[in-house]
């Protein structure tokens, strides 16, 4: 009914307790189906506030076979919202193939300011050698015209009997270019040699392929499952003609 009060001979079906002694006919019909005990002398009325009415019993198919669940009078259940879990979802397995490409880069590094500990380099001893026969003594093919070695180069004797060699210790400087060849020697090791200057560095483009599995995510919030509705008050008769059994 649409009224906000129970008419005479009715009570709102709000789950309230009723005295057995003053409602014998009502108790004979509903008993303690909706709550209460005979020992307490009180029974409860159905509580239909915010609830739908469901027909008691169990449905049967065309062949007379039971279908679905069985609902006894007074049974309550259901919920206004639901929360899905992973067990309610279909199986999901997904992978993604991802290729990450870094662009080409180029930079200039100032070696003197790398770090206070890394801007020096210890060099080992280095030896360089050349065969002795790689050195030659060069002389001029022009006939000699002087008798002094200082500032001059060896030349060709201008007389057959002129002797150009002596076993004395050399004590004069000959003309530049008189000796040609390759030197050899050893450069001593250096404990710390300072690094100075600029070193160019570059990196070619690189591509890295990987496979990843996306994780499931969600807010874990319930969602409404209430169908469209319009609220009204329900009443139950407490007085009147007692309904006869068939």
C-alpha cells in the first residue's frame, strides 16, 4: 500500500515483535516463521523494508523436474552489491613483445675533469727497438776539398792515397744528416700520468627486444546489482476472517 501508516486491523511488515497472547489467529497462520519463540511469548512479523518478495518453494521444468534453488518460507538472502574476484573472471594470459631503441649519441669528454681519482693513468714501461743494421752513415759523393771534419761531412777522397779514417775519439760535430736510421730505447714506467685533452665518444643506435607480461589491476570496489525499483509499504493483516483451509 502507498500509505505511511498501517490501517486498522493491519501491521506494517517491518519485522516487529507481536504478542502471541493478543494475536492468536495471526500466530496460528505464521507461527515463528519470521522469528521469535513460543517460549518467549513473542513472534516476529516479516521484515520487508528494502527487500523484494520471493515466492517460496522450487521451480519445476515442463517435465516436472526441480530447477534452481529451493526457498523455504521466511528464508532471507541476497545482497545489494557484488564484488568480483579473479575466480569470477575468465582465464587471461597475455604477453607483449616490446622493442626499445636508443638513438645515436655523441659527446666530448674532458679527460682532465673526469674525477679526482680517474684523471690520471699509470703507464707501464715501453721498449722500442730497431735492428742495428738499420743505422747507416751517410757521406757525400763530392770530392773532398778540406782537411777539417768540423762542420763538414765525409766526402770522396780527391787523391788515391788520402786516408780518411782514424782510431782517435771523435771530438767534432759533423754536418746534420750525416747519420740516418732508426733509434731504439725504453721509456720508463710512470706511476701517474695526467690525462689532458678531449676524447670524443659515440654510441650507435641500439635496439633491445624483450617480452613482458602485463599484470591485472583494479580498484577492488563492489558494484550494484539492484534492479530498477519503486518503494512501497507492505502490511500484514492482524484481524479479520480466518482464512479456511481448502
